[in-house]
């Protein structure tokens, strides 16, 4: 195959995420996301290292560095010739207990990646005594969030598993477009029109005085997260279809956080919450590198969260109107124009960017974990989930995904914004509203 390009501009969603992080760059706030894959036996680290080395033959970006020709150049991933590339690091760790494992995961979340000077991606292979793991092993992948989205992370693991399964024959390599995707076919004028529509839409959010649980924090705590696995009490019962969409889940999260708002006597001003929409064609695995997302910014007040059913319907109407009006497409196209701005101006093109209150809280559903239960570096996958660090403001986020019949719930927060008791309350409200039972 021909030699791939060695310069890859960041996409619009990548730039938006980077701009949010840039606002807190001096505080060393984490911009990491952690993906945890559990297998039925220990992971063979050497097989992972071999697959990563093979990956760089067709996809250099896991070994690239973030560059920008100051002051107006486009932010991009830059990779040198193949012989100069060093695969992302792979470490092995044995932990004695679940508590030690959680500490290791949070250390990965807090050990910030500087993509200008190091790989934007790293791996940790974890095992431990049988009384803790039951003979299982864990693959932990940590990446700088502007490199790729959760679906891309799953796609990357599938590519690595395929490279490992090829053995020494090296046949059937994935074509390069599977990693980076194509260019927007629309003309500059068409994209500019959408960009103006995006900016007009952002101005409607500028009139909202956004408040979050992280408002007023003077010290930055560590990034933390909690993860639990659940199954449906009644997987085929009435009304279960409604609980599977993001609007119902967001309404439940809003209800849980509304109780904290009331307890802390925060004002009843509208929440602003970005909901990510995957731009990959339905049924298509899509590219690996880049956040292939559009953002829909929903608004509702804490007082509306008392009626979860009514709120879910209202959120669906908002989503329907955004699709009908072409707002999702405008938001995606408009964010591409951030590349023409210096970093401090990028922030201003986001909701609440002028006062650092980007949103009230984070919430996302990455749906079914796309890694099949085939052999993964010596093990068979039994579960997988993503845990992103959240910024000091909003300071808390709730994330959903599924693996088979198992539902994963992740609460991510900044230490000091919420307490362990607050997290337990959020989990219980969501669990009860979803009709879930805790896995043994």
C-alpha cells in the first residue's frame, strides 16, 4: 500500500474537547479517558506489544504528537517515518485487591498525557491473585480524549485483536481509510453557511447563566470514578424500550442531580448538557481516529426533573426539533471552523465558554460495546466500559454502556465536587428508574 499521510488535522469535535481542556491547562486537569476490558483469563502483554508494533505499519497516529504552527496553524497529529515511530507503552501490573485495582485505574485517569511530548495512548495489563480476579485479566487503555471517541477506542481494539490473530502471516491488513475516514465533500460556502448557523445557535446559550456543582471550586481535586454492572429485573417487561434511549436516561440523571441542586440551594436556572451523536453511518464500524461526533445541547431546569416521564418527552421533542432544523449538522460543521481560531478564541465558540461554565453536567450513552467476545491477547472478553475524566466545571458526569445482557453505569467526578454518598444517591436513582438489579 502507499505511504500514508503523516499530518492529520483535528476534527471539529476534537477541537471542541481540546478547547474545554485548554481552559484548565494550567491546573493540570486530566483530559484522559480510560477503557477497561475484562477477559476470562490473563492478558498476554507481549502479544499486545507485537500487535501495536504491527499497527504502526498502517496507522501511525497512536505514536504521533500534537503540533500547531503558531499562532494560526491548524492543530494536527504529526507522525514521522515508520522507522522513527515508537509504539505506545504497555505496562504490566499485579494488584492484590479490588480496592488496589480501582486505585490503579484512577491513577491512569489522573496521570495526564501531554500529547506534545508523548504518545497520546498507553496500555496497562492488570492481573492479580485468584481470590480477587477469579482468574480474569484486565486490559486498560488510556488515551488523550481529542485522539478518538469511545467507539473509535473499541474499533482500535478490534484492529489490534485482528493483527494479533494473524500470527506471523501478516495477511488481510485493514485499509488506511478505516482508521481516519474521508473529507467533507461539501463546498467551503456550504460549510460556512452551516458554521454561521452554529454560531447563531451558540449565542442562544450565551443568555443562560449556567451553574454546575463545580461552580466556585477554588482547589482542584483528583479525578475519580465509580463503575457498576447491572441486569434488567424484567428485560422484556412493558415500557423497557423507552428506558433504552438517551432521553430517558438523561431525565433520570437530571432527577438525581436535581436532588443535589436542591440540597445545596443552587438556583433553578436551566441545565445545559451536551449530548454526543455518533456521525458514523448506522451499522458501519467507521473510522478509529478522531471524535466522530456532533453535539446537541439540551436545556431543562432542575425543577422539571421531578416528572421524569414528562421530562423525557420534552427532551425527545428537543432532539426531534434539532434534527428537523438541521442543527446537529450545523453544530458538527461549525466546530470544524474552530481550527481557524487561536485556543483562547476557540473556547468562546462553546456554550458558557466566556465564564468556563461549559455545561451543568456530562451524560452519555455509548450503547453496545463493539468488541466481540473473541480471543483478545489470550483471553475472551466478558465486559468492557469507558470512564472519562470530567473537568472541574461541571465536575460530575454519568455514563452508560452495555456488554451483552450487562449494563454498565459509570459516575465520574472531581474529588470535592460530590461525595461518595452523593455518588451512591445518583446510582440508586438511576438504578431504580432503569429497573436494574445489581450483578452479583
